[in-house]
């Protein structure tokens, strides 16, 4: 495979999932780790992505990195965010993880619902402070901050979540598959998101359709745990039939 082809595949994986590991890329490309490292360095040098320990993240993911924020599939993510807004009711307690689609929802928040937000995501907390109304409350769930995900993880954060009962949880999902369920790239992130699920009455995934039928190493939950799946697709799309068959509402 030529270098240009490898670079395009790497960028596609990073843009869809926000964060990728060198080991995963080496398997996808069927090349050595050294080759992947060189490719990532070259793409970092031209600011197409950001090289991090063990892998790479998209420029849009690191919104405080000093680079221009690039949002992959922004138009579709805006469509998804608008659908997600329709699920909110006045007085709701809302639990939100990070993720570029969830960030787009935060930008579109209505100003008349008196919502209470809990989030373990540092970028999300800042976005909510910038966009929520004066009648909304924003509560940051503190703890050890993961550099790669910008999400708090560990025992303190999970303990704090045990005292929350949210009406709705917008769970950021990097990988979602009908058989493998919702998975994560990192074990600690998976544990944190499991705790978010336990702390919520309704679980919603806002995701672009390119993430459907993909999976990674660490299981968060079965697909049946999901109450609502929101994509940019028409809800009647055949691509969503298998999710409906698992009693997941699709929007």
C-alpha cells in the first residue's frame, strides 16, 4: 500500500473515532509499528492530526490545543444535535460525556428549560458554561483527568456518579456494533461510561452513521442497554433496522 493511501486511511480512522492507537492502525494497514509511527509523525508535522503517546487524536478533538478546530462531518453532527435537543424536557437532569457531536448539542441548547448538567468531560463543562442559560446549572464531576480523552476517570469520579440519577444521558460513543455493543479504546474510559449508564434513566447515543458496525477492545454495554440511537440518517433507513430489532428507538 502506498504512503498516500495509508495516510488517507489513518486520517479517516482519526476523524471518525477522534482517537486511534498505533497498534490498531498497524493491524488495519497490515504494516509494522515503525511504519505507522513514521506516518503519524508526518501527518502531525503538517498538522493533519495530533500525535500523542501510543497513537493520535484529531485536531477537532483537542479543542484547546491552539490549533484551528476542525469538526469532521459538521453538517451531519449538527443534524444529529438538533434531533438530540428534541429529547430534552424542562427541569431535566442531564448527564453528558464528551465527544464532538455532544459538543454540537451543547452549542444549540435552548435557553428556557432550566436544566441541570453533570459532566466528567472538561471540554464539555466549558462548552456548557459558554452556552447554557443563566437558569441552567453545570456541575463538573472531578477526579483524575485522562490526557487522551479529557475525561475524568477513576474511583473518585465513579463514586460521585453513584450519587447522581440523571433523567437522560448523552453517552459519547466511539464504536457501536449490533453484536459487540458499545465499546471503548481505553479500559478506564469504559469503566467511567459504565458508571454513567448506571446513573441514568435513559441512555442516548448521538453518533454519525460511519461509527455504526465498528467495535474496539473494551466493552461498555450491550446494544440493548441503549434506549435511543440518534444518527443523521432517516429513521426509516434500512441500515437502522437491526438496531430497531433490538428495541432501540432510532431518531
